[in-house]
């Protein structure tokens, strides 16, 4: 079936069926798919691309990613002339207008009051950088489209310890954030913990502000010449107070085990060099479950709180926003408070006109685990323009929902047979129709999908990757719709900023 006249919005793409004017296929993602070719134009007309392009000049011998709302560079070879040292990762806010650079320098213990830092690691070793582009297939049953969703770069064995210990540095980029993780395997964790220190354990980065005009820590402006400060939210701005990026609060947690401790963030200057230390009390880390530790500090260009567009809720109404364990639960995860888990997913700027006919609709999730035979029901929030999730008790279960459709291990399509794969829900056309028929619904409003457990007992549950996870497999929404009778449908190619109107009768 031919599809033409692609339209773009920040979170979505729209195709028109050239044989049936007014019939559209819509794909929407929690992560933005497009960026502005002209900053501040409000026209998200250019598809994101996460290819790392080789660069070799006086400033960089490595890779550049520059088809996004921000830019990223990676220095992969030993420094030459004015270049940064090997292993330097740089973030350029507002399409590379201003830059900040980070390079893992050492692991150690930090005394917060005296600012005395004790290095307990050997020199970092930056060998070959392994890269992977993440893609996603959209619009099953509609136009066949594959989009770049992000990339992962991995430096393995940056540090090693006796007994097989290793520390890997992994960075990921999607359309709104640059997320870097230090992964400390169990042997290295044992070795560092045995060094015996009661201070804060963590990683120290060499930090280069380069040309950041304005820095705020927890809303207080700081001096990047000779200041010493800490803060959960470190905001980077240009001279006109436009946001370049935010260094968000981080965490130290155990991979695939759950449980985490909050990272404290200290920025300071020592003998002419700026450092960023990220760490937590060694006593708190020691109380975490065994397993590989992950130190997780992201930089984002979005407003703070992006992780609130997906969440789960347990049996007593407690909310876990995206990022708690990099996965969301649905079903009976365990007895007590974690039975009857449910999850919610919010899709912004869904381009379906009011009263349009919804032929089919689905949500696609990336399954990471399945136990037993969960019985789930998929709903839409019955609201004109659904709001993001909060930590308020019962914020998911308290929302009014549509009738919903059953989704389990026997429905078609079902919950899948293997982990680490996309799974697509039962058809949600009727439920989406209920929402877009509301008098207050308008194109580019936000739609929430809620998946609830309908079991009464049993350890039957499903886990899916959340927005915060490094692998950019966040939820996405697809729909096939016909424009409402009598509506004026805008179609055209936004690359050339040309529009035409087709009257659908």
C-alpha cells in the first residue's frame, strides 16, 4: 500500500494514503523523533540521526553526532596539539552552541567536608570504542519505516583490579539526553570495598566547561572560574538564559537486582583543574544486594521530569517513576504490596484529529521478563489531554479509563515467548476512539495508555524497559485513522515547509 505526504511533529510521524485521501498512519514515541533545523522555530522538521561521523581536525580526532537538538563528540585517539585527552566525551547544548566535556579520571573515596580525595584506581585505559546504533521499526501494518533511536558507545576495561575486576564506561544518547554509566563488576566492587574507607565512594571526572556562559546548582548561579559547589540539578544556560542542558540527579544501583542509593554531586577546582565527583556513602553501597554496580549520571536537554511519562504503581498505590529500576512491572510481581502491579505510558503530541475514525491502534513495549501467565487489560485514560505521572498515591489507579482490551499469553498478538524483544498489544482502536471522540480532544494532545493486572493471585507478571533505561527501547504508539468527515486535513512535506489542504468529504 503506497503512503505519501509525510508530516512530522516532535514526537510523531504521519503518513497519508495516496489512494484514500484522509486515511493516515500515525506513529508516536515517548522520545522525540525530530528536531528543529532552525532553533526556536517551533518546526520539528528534521529526523533525528545518531550516526557517529568520523572527524579529524585540530580540535577532535574521533567522532561527532550532529543531527539532533544537541551535539556529541568523542575523542577516541591520544591527544594531538589542542585536542582533548583520549576518552573525553563532550556535550554541546542547543545544536552545539556551547560545550561541556567529561573524562573519567579515577575511582576513589571522597571526604565531603574536607574535600580530600583518595584515588584507589590505576590509570584509566581507553582502548577501542565499540558503538551500536539503536533502531526501531514503526507502523506495523502501515508504512514500513525504521528510525534511528539512539546510540551506545562502550569502552571496556577502563579500569581493572586483581581477581578479574573490571569497570566499563558506557554512554548512550537519544533525542533528549546523553546518559553515561560506569559499570563496576562484582569482583571490582569487592576489591574497591576492601580498601576500607568510610567516606563517599564514586568516580571523579575531569570537567571542562569550555564555553558555558551560566551555571546554576539547585537554582543558584555559580562561578565556573573558581567556585566549589554541589547540587542535585546542575543547569547549563547560554547568555540569553536558554537552557543548554541539565545534569540530573544520579544514582548507584545494582544491575538487574533493584535497590539504589542517591548520588551526591560535587564540582570543584583543584590545582587548576575542574573535577566532578559522583558518589554515595560506602556504607550505603555495602548494604545493596550483590551484583554489578552502576553509577548513573545523565545530561538532558529536556525539562526536568522527563522520566515521569512512564511509571508503575503497586498494590497500595505507591508510584515508581521511570528510572527506579530501569524497568516497569505489570501483574503480580510478589506477594504483599507488589501484587496487582500496573503501569502507565504517556504519549505527547499525538496527531489525531478530534472525532477522526480510528481503524486500528496499538502500543509496543520492549519486554525484559515474563513469569507465569499474567492476565492484563490495556486501557486509555479517558481524558482530553492526559497529564504526566507524579508520585502522588494512586496516580495511575485513580485515573478514569476506557473499557480496555485483554492482553495475555494467549491473545493475538500475545505477550511473546522470549525476553528482550518488542511486543505489540491487542488492538486498542475502540479505546482510542473513545478518547478522540471527547469534545475536548484535539490533535497533538497527550494520550495515556494504562495496563492493569486482572489476576487476583499468583506470581504472574511482565516487565518492560522504561524510558530511563539506557537502551532506548521506550514505549511507542501506532494508529491507522481516517480524518473526521468534513475536516480540513493538512498534508505536505515539512522538510520544504510546503503545505496544501485537502478537504475530506
